[in-house]
C-alpha cells in the first residue's frame, strides 16, 4: 500500500494527458500570481508572465518533481527575486522565525515618538515595499489587523506578529538615521 | 535571504494556498485562458515527442560510427526535446566509462539545441534545452580535466538561461557543475559561494537529492579550508535529508566525513562511531572496496593523531577487507602501513611476519617484480634490525608509484 500523502507522490511519473496539465495550471496559477504580487510586489502584469514561465519551465522537470506545490512555490519565489534583481531593487522577504518572536518592547512607543522626530515617509522609503505597505495600511489608512490579514491572505495572528516586526524594523531604521545625523 | 516558513507552509497546506490565492489579484480571464492553452499545448507536444521518439538516440548512436556522430545534428528526428533528453541521459551513462563518447554526444546535443528554430518551442523551453546541453558539455569536459573549457561551457549554459527569471532551478543545476569545476581549479572561495547559493535554490524547490549533493560539495570545500566546525555542522544538517531520501551511500559518505571532522576536533570516540556507521552503510550496499578504504583512512588518521590502538585495529580490519575484496595491492599497502606501526612500537617479529605475508601475496598474484623486490628488501632490513618506520614508508611509496605507472600505462 502506498501511504504517502497525495502531494508527495510524483504527479507525472510517465505519460499523462493534457487535462492533467490543465488542472495543474488552473489550480495553481492564482497562487503563483498572488505570491509574486503580494510577497514580492511584482506588478500584476509581470507576475502573470512570471507565473506562466514557471509553468512552462516545469514541463521539462515534471518527471523528477516529487512535490508539485513545493517546486512551483520555490520557482515563483526565486523568479520574483530574480525579477527584482534585474529591475534593480532588493526585496527582503518576510522571515517568520523572527516575526514569531515577541515584539521588542522598545517598539511600543514608536508611533508616538516617530512623528515627533522624523518624517514617517523617510523611514517607510527605506523599508522593504511590503513592510512599508503594511505599516501604511495599519497606521496611516487605519485598517484593522484583521482587514490587513485578509487582504494579504494570512491569518490575523500572523499579521499581528508581522506588524510588530515591521515596527521594530522601522525603529531600527530610525535609530540608524539618527546615529548618522549625530556623527 | 531565507525562504520563510510561511512560504514553506503554503507548499504543505492546501487550505492556506486557497486563502492566499483567493480574490486578491485581478486578472484578465481571456489572457489567462490563452496562456493555459499555450501551456497545455506545449505539454502535449513534449509528451507526443517523447512517445514518438523512444530510443531514437540509442539507435542512431549504435548505427553510426563514433567519428561521424557530429553529422547526426542534421537528422530531423533528433531535433526535438525528447531526443535532447535522451542525449543528456546518454551523456550521464557514459560519463564514467567513456567520457570521450560522452563529450561527443554533449557536443552533438549543444549543436542541435543551439540551432533549433525559435518557433519550435517557447523561448523559456528553448533556453532550458540550451542550458542543459551546455551543462552536459561542461560536465564531460570537467571529467576529462579540461577545466577551463568546462568553465566556458558552464558559462554558456548560464547565458542561455539568464534572461528568464523562472529558470532558477535550471540555473542552479548549471552553476553546480561550474562550482565543482572551480573547486577542481582550487578556486575554493568562489566555489563555496556558488554551492551555498545552489543549495538554497534546491531546498526551495524541494529538490532534496541535489540539495544534498550541493551540500556535500560545500561541506567538503569548508573542510579543505580548515573550517572543520562549519563543515561538520553542514554534514550533520545533510544527514537527515540523506536518510529521508533513503540514500544509504550518501549517509555512509557523510558518516565517513564526520569521522574525519571528529578526529580533527579530538573527539575520537565520536569519530569511531561515525567510521563504524560508514563501514556498516558501505557493507550493506556491498561496496567492499569502500569499506576497506574507509577503515584504512580512519586507521591512518587515528594513528597520526596518537590513537594507536583504535587506529591499528582499523588498519587490520582494512587489510582484511581489501583481501576479501581481492584487492591484493591495496591489502599489501595496508600491510606495509601496519608494519610501520609495528616497527615504531618495537615489535619487529610481527613486522617481519607481515612483510613476509605481503611478499607471498604479491608473488601469488603475479605482481610487479620491482614491487616484490622492494618488500623483500624491507623484510631483509628488518632481519638485520636496520628498518625504521621511515624505511617502510619509502617501500610503501615505491609500491604505490609502481601502481600509478601501471595504471597510467593502461
């Protein structure tokens, strides 16, 4: 008996019909485009093209790919990073290991302190685009954690941690700017 | 940059995948349908070509003299993805036993891939075909020790895939060959950076086999650079992946390498455990020569570090394993290693006995007369109390050099 989870079985062990490929495309296209747009801020039109290229490149690897989703997600993440390297921007991907940690207490008063000290835009400018967007949504546009989580396609709990991490990063950037000014 | 856990989670959880993809990104349904149609049509084309081309390459190679293989590039039924896949497989099969034939096939493959009509496949697929062909050429050139040309070929492969962000996996496969070549040119720093980068890409694509392969090479280069703790850490990290893959050979090799790391860290107990694990793995696989080599390597290193008893025991096991495997010359060389230790310890009787055993074995196997004479001279020197460990090592070097000359002549 083969008791491996369905996702881990080779999807394309040998010959398959075109319907299988159509299903792969339909079931995963939205996910790949969303990853490129949401996590890496790739413009939608380019994200569609990137996702399409990922599918096409998958065809020559299909026989050796054991976990389709793992492969496709790895491919779109790498493709998005490469896209930005070619377009001259560095994207820092979210790191949930750090996000899962308790937010630094030094960040607690950041919202009161920051506007008094620097232009918020200057800090946000120096942050990875997605992080800046999350802070804007939360503190400038007034969205709730739940609303931002829904919009970003993650859980509220995760978004809460993420906001903490974004604030911490903003504080670090701010401290760095202040240190440079003091020199 | 790390591949964060939420992305890892998406790969494993269908509910989160659905939620993540749901109603966020607006798209043009007609454009998406057209793309899907292109994807399924290319998929169908590749499958049909595979169905129609089974064994086509093997047949052509069999029916054509080797020196005319380059002319096969004109054959219409070899000018497609399926045939190129088969050529890549033929290169892989011949790499070890006939690298020159492998190179001829890789050249044929590169020549076909470079001259396919742009309309035959989407540009990203064409780039993959070209990248793979150049990578195969790089591998064979590396195998033939033509390292500069190998690097050039790998770079041609990189150029082929460079315009396509989606080809990170293909790019990493090509760069892995490049890094191995750089390592052989002793450009360790450059090689290590590429190994590390490739490992990351393979991990993100769930390609455990290549992840371990890149990691093994990276850890090896760390060890060479004397970064023993880093190398050890990486090998330790790779071990569960090799275990999960059921790759017993790699597990045994990792244990062997960890054994060397532990010796360098003066952790002799742990080293012995790792060497024993390596020997057990190679024994399970029936790799008798690897068992013997592992024992000999471990024995020599342990003795060099002053762990005479355990090292001596391993050398004896190694000699026994070489004898069982019918590797008379290696068994003899191992016997000389043991004789050196015995002389060092003042046990000349045992050293003479083993020298005599080696003479008898070499004679029975009809080995090189000069090798036999060298060991006879050693035995006679022991008889007159005129042999030191250095004398034995000299004889060892003579026997080994005679083997190298013999190997080169063949």
